[in-house]
C-alpha cells in the first residue's frame, strides 16, 4: 500500500549535557511496521556513526556536540534527509561539521545509492563530474587538488527537482568554504535518469 505524503516524522533527542545534544528524525505512522523499523534503524545508526566518526569512544575532550537533521524531500513517496554533527574539541582551532544523507523510496521500500538513480550503463560519473567541474569554475572555488571526477558513490541528497552532490570539510576545498554543495537540476540530466527511480518520480 502506498503511504500518504508527507511521511510523518517526530524528532528524537539524545542529550548528554547542555552542549551535547543530537536530534534526528524517526518515521511514524507507516502501515508496514517492519519497513518503518528498518528506516528508523538506518537513521539512528547514521546518527551514531556520525558521533563515532568525530568523537570515538571518549567524550572528555568534547566541549560541544550538536547534531541536527533536515528533511530535504518528503513528497511522492521519496524521502531524502541529511544529518549533520558539529563537534568542537577543547583547544581545537575550530569546530568540525560532518554531513551524511539517506534517500528512500518509501513505496518500493528501498534506499538508494547515487548510481542507482541512473539508467544501467549510463556514464553518470562523467556526466555529473563535468557539471561539478563547471560549477567549481563558475563559483571560483579554490580546490585543494585539481578536480578530476566525483566518486561513483558520491554523497548526495534529493531536494524537489534537484540532485545535490556534496563534499565534506577539507575534502575538496579549504575550511573557509564549508561543506560544498553542487545542485544539479534533474532536467539537465533527464536522459540518463532511471525513470522508475527517485529522480524520475520527481520529474
């Protein structure tokens, strides 16, 4: 059965002090409780992975830990969200933010990687890399190393009719640029999109 949209969510709060708070979403109200549990387990696991990535097992040096989320798309059975953690360690030069994302087709009960958004055999890496390279040029981004290509499993989220690729701090450019986002209109890449996948559904 196809769920009505938007998918209902509630916010889960994990607090370990005034400046150590993580918020993440939990899907509620689905008819398929097994799928609901699967989705929520993936979201909760990603929240925990973000904490472990930045903190490890020892919180003693952490003065600030703030975790947030954003629902980037919640329509037509496509749920795409980001989770971000900001951590500041005592005596560090600056805080660090890490972003992760998940994109689900709630009707098909499936979570997507970047490559699964496109037709089999399409050279989506080359196509998207050319678009990102042009945006780097147009936006005068001072990359740390010459840009050649995105990763086949580049991090992304979906926002309405836009595919957004992104890079973590220091991954592509100096810290001053922050998390770098590259929005790509789905109409610009419509010929290689899998019409049965999230991007095709949102067209």
